[in-house]
């Protein structure tokens, strides 16, 4: 910055702060690449579950319960023909195929992860923006959030699950509600600091109306921290779902989710460890992948928070 | 390089490599100079010149990515670049010591001041606790710090900025090092405090015969304190020699340019401006209240009873030290904050209490250029979008606004094609030009420049000031110029307002105020300005504007 | 200081009031009917109605709320629908195991995590750092109950070092008390070790970039002292915060851990109460946990001033 | 590693030093199927409370190992020639836990409270003219018409058991729970050590006078051979088994079936079949609302379902289940297969045909499914699968058992919080005849949830209650079974048995309808 050239130094292509080069930069980070790759794999596994040699994950077969991995069963079709099916991961206490359940379970667990993250971010973002910018609403919203924060998350989740009929929406809501205050606080603190930025004040001086001001100058600042926060919410959502299932208030047991399969299998941990082992490995690795992705994203998008 | 005494420090042909990807291969290259005992050597240069890297390499405190690749640094004849870490540690604090730019962050906030000074004694001496304490108290006393006993037990946050820097100096000098490195030690301080600290360094150095390596960007300070001057540019030394010679008779064009850019403390006489009244405040005040049920309510009068008049075509400066309320006044007038009392008349309308909805149509009348060039543009939007945002808000079509933006870019000395670029592709000075273009796009009557040139290097500062002058004449602007820098104020302002603790203590035509300051505070400010006699270049401002 | 505490306690009242309203409404909107549960399997509709009116559940919601709050104001937590005991007594009987579990957990977590975090920060970028961080991510990624079962399988069943389940009150002897506390608190501490180690590392790393660390080096100070004299104390505030949040969030893990290890604490009481729709007990428990949360937050804020003289209340 | 081991050694050593001699050897630690939260065995039918009742209360009569009624607290009784008056004399030396003697007045009050609450008791009370005390130890019951129900009722083995309580306790409103736990049974409840959710503790009642006969079933001498019994609440089955294998507890009342192989393979543990009649699964349709208000649709259930699938899914090991079409339990006097041909054999075609005839419109039926009770959880998915094959559409709604309990009493339409189908289980001892069996009660609104309504069935049950001749009783039971086929108040899904798992050194577990702890010994 010594001498002031009138013209710019060599013109560089304008990199969008959240554009393609960033994606490339992110993927160069091995942690991000590994995490994202594994998640993509899991998403594919879930999506392609029907063609990956699975049975109906809810089809019960009382005659072959709790069979070890590798057990082969002869299936008689309606027309009398028989086929041999190999239960790669054994069967559970209702004779359902654990392999099929784990693969289909990827759908539910990822669905929960994604929808919990999306919902809590969306609601938290809205409330946070309102609290951060509309002074009279700040107090009431934040007091409500304080109240929600003060209730232990798991208890809140238990209460919410029993509020609705047990099912996927209830579980998602149950995990979303305790996450909201944290997102609101994050967004609000960003809004409060960004609104003091000179460029925001310049926009005010330029007569920009509030909605536009938010969308143009404030909102983009929340994107990176929210994406990072979102990954951690997603990771915790998978875990909380497992814990809710463990406590017997998760999604209905016939719907396979990893947490659910594990919760059902936990009583038989010593005798038939495969029931908890396989979903456990999938769940652990997936959460690990999400966390790694989150760590990597944070290091790249939000270097200030590194290591938190 | 005096032959009479062996130099304390000799730097010879020093080169330090930069990690890949930088704009040059070496942070410094071919740097040679020496510091004799009892001598103050000022290394002066703009940001990026390599002056701090040089200082840190002497201390052996370079970041790991920066590696000396050639040359030597000898402290009292001992090569530092080849010394073991243990030896370096033994030298640091004992034979050489350093004080830093930001005394708040350079002191550990959770340890007492006395403890931090004593730490040096604990590391390098075998003195017992009592002796250490006595020595520290004596040192605090020598630093002219009031009530050394209390000072000893205080934490850094309980001290003023000047006191903190005195503590730093105490810690640095307590073992009588041969070399003191001072890295911009007064840059973060108010001008009156700066004067005191410079005086203290001078005093200590004379009494103890310490060699001082003084890093600064401020020629005023150089003029005030230097025995010898080393001028650096882009990692190389362009000129060095005795202070009087370098300052009075520079040889290198860069040195000449730098010196020419320093505004003089003697303002030109300017004819009074007789344009229409653009803005008038009366009884303007901003009071912050805190406290509540169980807390003593506290009132802070950030600004009180401020009356200002600005005419079209006139530049009114507000000067004062930090906490004087000058920025508060600016922000009230811009209605970025709501004043607690008083009127702000723009034309015949009082905007002091207008709600945002009714204020918005009037916003275009007043525009602001902010201090920090790195934060005043939205990093996610192209420069063009930032400039046309306002006009489009006021009904201009994007096409028309963009056409106007191109004109303005040319006007502020930038390539119109740069509109599609993002702020991070511009330097600080360029960004301030863009910010100015953005303000001008609104076709304002009043422009508030809130420390708009304070963060810029002196050469860039000169250009921006010239530009301001230029656009003022073009658009018949009323400019409210907020600054802490008397030199800049002397340079550009028609009239001057001096503020202290939220109140106006003096106002009048600039030349008048400088020549015959009324208030004691004004006098103190002027006295304190470093290198008062130094500087010229008032006449060169205009020609630089088009650069 | 005292004024600050008072002010904070007063500020907690609206928070707790919001919690009270939220919990009350949530419970009353749930489909379960405690009267039906209480009246038993073969109860007729009339019997259920009778139970409902006896419990006051037939009154309008605002009246129920008013009665509850009124009782609370006089220090009366009410009586459990099911356990036929006053809730105060019920909670008192369950505090010791939960408190022990929580204390042991945090003790283990802090003692292990802080040194790990400091070392990881100091050896930033080394294999040691990567291992500590990698393992801590893993700690986040495994559900508590899986960790519990694994530890039981290894240490209780295979090696036989610790009992598989149960709790022994302190009054029954310190040895047995500790012996039975090891596995549950180890289980629960895994996630907190991960959390605190990461925070310690981040916080120390940040501090190590501060100017005063440079100043200390300029004085010739050795690295070890820089780390412990200058860095750790400055890094303490975020660490204390995360420890505090950890304590406040402990209850979630406690619920699961107490179930796995059959520990008769507040966590299990809560789950039992929820499953039984024991409104007064749930309300009291959640309110209590919220109060604890608020208090812990206050305590954390007060301890800040221990570490950082700039923070004075 | 070495370090850790030495620390562990230290912990262990401290444990040995500090623990005050561990618990006395004669403490029996048991994990029951549930935690004792409610302690009024008259007020609730929960089996855990019945078991608790057998610990601290005594009964006037009891069923012995052969299923015959034997006096227990009663010493002798006499009948008037017209069979309308019974006079009972109490044994000598019966005492309450507070030391006061048991009186005839106490017993009359206890019978009254039970009669107000229990379904069999209520039926019995319709026969009772009045009760009076003759002296401190004698009381008389006068009947309006002869019935075999009186003695059978007083010996009723399972919920609600007519336990005797002191008069002051028995006078508690039947709809309120008692708060005084004084009994006269062989164990005393330690109220100060009772921690719901953790444990309930009983100690031997020193002043209890057992009958001289040897113990048999629930009758005979209740000789207590341990000093102290602790029921621990370990909700995690796996952990309970772990604890048993590790010797931390002595007995599990209902080990999970899937863990039985683990128990079988361990030589330190044995499995005891104490209840030969076992339990029965039942599916209850809601008769009030569509589609099960139509008998044809209910009949379709009996065709679509089969017992084997349910039993395999829940129990698995054929040693512990039995398919049994007899409504009043295989192995009991009233067991018969009459009228059961072709039913419960998963004849899906027949089921679909019946549904078609009934005009079932395919509206999904709401099946309540509880997920937290080990013995019920797997029923739901099996039911869903079989019913769907049989032409039903099923909406299985999962929740915890308490939600099921509170939901099943709602009469609303299924889509407004009501229900169509639910599964449960009961001990066979509760359904040994048409009067006891509460799902056979078809008295419309007065019937338990499901609210079946059939006058003819009610008449048959009434006749049964009046009948004293066993042969004629059997005939009536067959008639009930034939009528059941038409009106289908519920469907039974098979019998199953839950063994007690105990350490090898625990002996003397009695064969009875309920798990009892007298006669149980803990040898070294």
C-alpha cells in the first residue's frame, strides 16, 4: 500500500466469498473432503437402499429371530419359488434383516440430521434477526430463549415428544426446540456486531430500508457461522435421536433409524452384539464425518472459532 | 556509524525470506545499519516497508514463517542469528528490551503491573523478593508514575494508556539493557500523552546511555526524537543518515515524497467562506444512561451543548483527543444515533427527532466517509453495487446510477471498469476513494469525514485530502471533518472546533486558532504535536490530488 | 458484588417464570392422562373422573396454574401423583447420587481435559495435537449409552474390576461409594473431556497469539512459564464457561447414564415421572433444573472475576 | 497401565477397609419386573403391587399348589345348611406389624373395600346380603343366593387379591390410595428405606405365625427364611442380567427371553418355572366405534391372527410358550377347545371375506403399540403384519405404555385420540373362569375399556357365578366360549411362561400364581 497506483494491480477474477473457489478450497482440506465424502456415501446408501440387496426392512419373521451375521434363510415367494437370502448383519429380535434396516436407517437418520439442522437454523435465524434488529422485540424473544435454554434439552425433548404422538415429526420437533435458543443467540450476536459495521451504517445513510438492509448486508454475515453451527446441530441431532430411542420415546420402532435399531438391540448387547454393533458403527462414523465436516468448514469459513 | 564507541547493534546485509505467495520474495533485503550507545536511531517507513520485521528479527521474536536467510545481527558484537534459543532468552530482557505499539495488549491483563516488571528480575537476577520489590518501586518512581506502591498492585486495565506505556518502559529498562527497541510506542496514544512518553524515552536514554532503535511511521515523531534516521521502502533501506540531514535535505525521491506529504502545522490563511448555511446545530447533546434497580444510575455526557454552523463550500474541523465527543457529534448529525437534546437544522428542517421513516427521504443530504477503509465497504458486494445502492433507493434506475458511478469513479481517480470488483481487491486508500464516490453518488450537501484519513499512510493521506478538497469545490460541499490530527486539520479546515470532554472549548478560523489559541487545552494540544517545526508541503496538496 | 448477585437473582425470576409457564402448558397439552394411569388398569370412566377431580385436574388451566404457583410461593412443591410422597422429600432422596455422579464426572473431565488441551495447544499441529483432537471428535460422536455398555463390557464383565451397576450411598462407606461411581462417571465424562479439551486448546491457542505472550518472550521468559503463568490464566474464562455449560447440560447425560447403571438419581426420577405423567413432579424437577442452570450461570460469572481482574461485579 | 492397576488396587483396598462388613448374608436382592410406585394392592391391579401385597399382607384363604382353596388366616369356617351363611374363625396369634391383634372387624372392612374395587369382588358383592362380626375372631357373611364365588373370591390369587388390612386402613375410600402400610403378612415394609425408582425393602416379621402345614402354592405355612428382601429397580434388562451373573443380585423375576440363553449358559444361575399356568396375551378391539362395532369385523380378527407368530416373536424359545385356543387357559379345569375349529390359524382368505361381507371400507385401524414394555413391544409389528395380510389397513401408533393406558380409556373416534385395537397380557390366574376374566365382561358401559356389549354373554356369566357344581360350571364355560366365537370381546394370542432367574444358592421358590418370597432360602 506504499505508493498509490491509480489503477489496480493485475485484475483478478472477482471471487465470490461463498462461490466456487471457496468450494474448491474447502475440498482441498482433507478433513472436509473426507467428511463430505463419507456423508455423500451415506446419502447414496440411503437413497439406493432398495437396490443394494435389501429386504423390506419392516418385514418381520418370528421364526428366525436374533440370527447371527451371515445366517442364510430360504424365502418362499407367493408363487412357491424359493430363494436363499443371506442376512449379512444377522436378524433382530423380530427376525427383520439388520442389513436392510441399517441401510434404510441411513435415510431416517440423515433425514433427521438435515431437517433438524435446517429447521433450527431457519427458525433461529428468523428470531435472531428480529431480536437483533427490532429493539422492542429483543427483550421478550431473548427472555423466552433464556427460559428455553434453562430447561435441560433432553427434558425439553422428552416433553415435546410426548406433546405430539410419537413419530418422526415429533422427534424432529423435539430435537429442534432445544437447539433454537443457541441459534438465536448466535444470529443475534452477529446482527448486533454487524449492525455497527461502517458499511451497514453507510447503507443506512444511503436510505436502505430495513428488509433490504437485512437481506443485503446482515444476512450474508450469518451464513458461514450458521453453516458451521448447522453441521454441529446435525451431528447432535443424530445422537439425540439415538438417546430418545434409548429412553423409549424415539420414532416408532418399526421405522428403522440407527438410533432405533441400537435402542432395540441394546438389551441383547451381550448375546447378539450385531444388533447394536452395525448401526453403531454407521452412526458413529456418520457423526464423526459430520463433525469433521463442521470442523473443516469452521476452520475455512470462520477461522476465529477454530477449535471450539 | 560512529567510530568512537563500538556500536550496540550492528545489522549487516540482513535478508529475511517471506513465505510463498506474498507480493515479494523477501520481507527485508540487504538491510544494514548500526545503533551506537546513547543514540536514537529511527527506522521510518510506511506500512509494509519491513521496519517492524527488522525490529523483531533483532529480538529473535520473528514468526516462524519468516526466516533470516542472509546477513548478521550483532548485539554488542554477538551474533543473534546464530545464538541458541537459551542464549537468546538470556539476552532478551537483560541486554536488549522492547516496547510495543499497543500497551494495553502488550501487558498481561490478569497479572499485576508490579508482578510483570518483577518478572524480568526473576528471570535474569538472583535478587530476593524484597530487593526486587524495592527495585521495581524505584523504577516506577523514575517513570514519574504517581503512587508507585498502589501502581505496583494495580492491574493494567486500571491504568491509563500513557501509564501502561510507562510500565512497559519500566519493565524494559529495569536491567539497563544496552539496546531498547521501541516499535511505534506512541502511535496508539493521544497527542499529549505521546509527547510525555517521547520525553520520557529521551530522558531515560540520556541518563542510561541506552541505544534505542525506534520504529515509527510518523515524521513528526522522527523530527522530535531521532539522532539518526533510516528510511525503508518495500524491504530495503533507501536512505540513512543524521536526522537533520535526512529531514532537511533528503536525497532519495521516496524520502522527498514522504517528507513532502507531511502536512505543516502552520495553516494557510483562508478567506472566510460565505456560502449558504448548510447545517446548524444548537444545544446538541448526547447522554448515555446506565444502571437500574440496584446499581447507581450513571450518566455520561458524551456530548453537551454543541453548537455548530457549516456553510456550503466550507470545511469545519472538529479536533480533540479520544473521548472528546467529536465522533459522537458526527454520528448525531448523521442521525446514526439519536441525540438526547438539541436541534439539528438542515436547511429549515430539524432532523434531530425525526423517526427513521420520515428521516429516510432526507438522508441523501448528509453523507459520511468512515475511518476504517477495510470495514466501510460490504466485502460481499461489488464496489459498483455499493455505490449505486443509495441512488437506486431514491428512485434512480440501476443503469442511470451505474453510469453516474462510472463518472464518479473517474472523478475519484479510479478506473470505472473496477466497479465490478470486490473491495478486497483494493488498497486502503482506494477504498476510501470508493467510499467517497459512494457518498458523492447521493449528491449530498453535507459530507461528514469521520477520521477519514487517519488510518492511511502519509503519502496516501495527502492524496485523499487533495481529493476531498477537489470534490468540495466541484460540488460546493459543506464538510464536517473529524480528526485527532492537528496537522491534517491545519491542512484542510477553514474553521476549527476544539472539543474536550464532550464540550466545545474553542472555535474559530483555523489559522486564528493555531496562531492564538484561546483555551489552555488547545494550547496543550498544539504544544504536544511532535516535530512542530517540521513539515511543509501545504502548497503541494493540490497537485497531488490528481495523482 | 452483593448488589450484583441480588440483581442477577432478581433477573432469574422472569426466566424461571417463563420456564414455569412453558412446562405447565406443555404438560397440560400432552395426550397422556395421569388420572387414567393412576386409576389403574380396570378403572371405569367414573373412577377416572373421580381421580381427576381429586387431583384437581378438572379445574380450568389458569386455576391449576394459580394453585401451583401459590403453593410454590410458600415453598410447597406439591405432592407426587404417584409416589404418594411430597416432591421435596422425593427430590431430596435422589439428590445424592446425581450430585455424586455429576461431581465425579466433572472432576474426571476437568482433570483430564485441561492438561490434554494445554498440551495440544502448545504442540499445535503436531501428531499429539491431532490425536487429542481426533479422539475428542470421536468422543462427541458416540452415544453415551454405547460408551456405557462398552465400559461395562470391558471393565465390569471381562475384567471384573468394577460392579456392573448400582449405587452405594456415601454413608455406606467411602470405598464402595467410589468403587461404584467410577464407571458411570467415566462414561458420562467422555463427552465432557472432548468438549473441555477442545475448548482449552482453542482458548490457549488464541491466548498464545496475544501481544503479552510476545512481551513475555521479549523478557526472556521460558516457554513452560509462558504457558502456565501467562497463558492458562488468561484462557480460563472460556474454559470455565464451557465447564459451566457442561454442568448445566449434565442432566441430559445423567438421565441416560443413570438408566444404564441403575443409579437412583434425579435423572431416572425425571424419566419415570414423565412416563407416568406425574405432572407435579415433572414441573418441580424441570423448574429445579432450570433454577440450577440459572444459578450455575451466575456462579460461572462470579468465578470469572477470580481469573480476570478486569471483570468486577 | 501399571499405574492404573495400582490405582484400582488402591480403590479396591480402600473399599475393603471402609465397607462395614458388606450387607448381611441373609439379604435377598431381587429385580422385579417393575418398580413399586403405588403401594395399594386393592386400588391398582398392577402385578408388581400384587406381589408387594403378598409380602406384607396375608389372605383369609389361598389357592394351594393344586389350585384348591385352603384356609390361610382363617382357622375354621362353617356354612349354614342352606349355604347362605358362612362363619369364619381367625387363627390364634395373628398380629399386625404394629403389634395389635388381627380382629374380625379388620377383615370385614378389608373385604368391603376389596368388594368395592375388584371386578370379581363387585360381582361377589351382588350376592352378599351382609357381613357381621360375631366376636373378636369370628365374622359371618350372609348371602342372598348360593354361590361358589365367596370362597373362591377370598382366595383369589391375583389382582386384586383380597388382602387383609387393619380396619383404620381398610376404611380408606376405595378410590383413594392408602398411606398406612401396616399388614399382617410375613414381611414388614421398611417405609424409611422405600425409594420409588430405586428400591423397596422388606424385613422378616418376627411375630408372624405361619400355619403348620408345609407351604404349597399360595397356601400353607409362610415360613420366612431370609432376614431382609430388597427389590431393586434396574430398568435395563441387560444390566439386571449382568448384575445377576456377577452375583450382585440374587434373583430376577422376569428376565428378558432373549437373555435366557445367556443365563442358561452360566452355571452359577438357574431358571425356575414357578408359575405353571403362565400368562396369556390378549388383543382387545374397541367395540364402540367403527369398524369393530361390527361383530363380523371382530370375527375377521379371529381368522386373520395366529398365536405362533406372536409367541415366536416375543418369546422365541418354545420351552416358554404354548399355543392354546382354550379361553380359560390350558391346564386349568375349564380348558376346552370347543368352538375353536378354524380360528387363530391365519386364514387370510376367510378374514378378507368376512371384511367384505361386513363392508369394511379400508379405513386404517388404529393399533396402540407400547414400546417400553419388553413383553409387549414385539406384539404390535406382528399384529400389523398379520392383519394387513388379512385385509385390514393398520395404522400402528407407538408410544410408551402409560400413554396407551391413558389413551385406551378414551371413547373418542380413532382419529380424534381414540383407538381401535390394543394388546396386553395378564397372568392366567386372573382369567380362570368367565366371571374373573375381565375382558369377558360385556356389560356395555360398565365393562372395561373396549366396552363390549352383549346381554347373552352377561347372562351366561351370571349363571356361572350362581353355579356351584363343577361339571355344570364347565358346561357353562363351554357355552361362554361358543358365544365368544360370535361376539369376540377379545382375542387371545397364546400362553407364555416367564421363569425366575436366580443364583444357584437361592432355593425354595414356590410354585404359585405369583412370585412369593417366603420359603425362599439363600444358602452359602
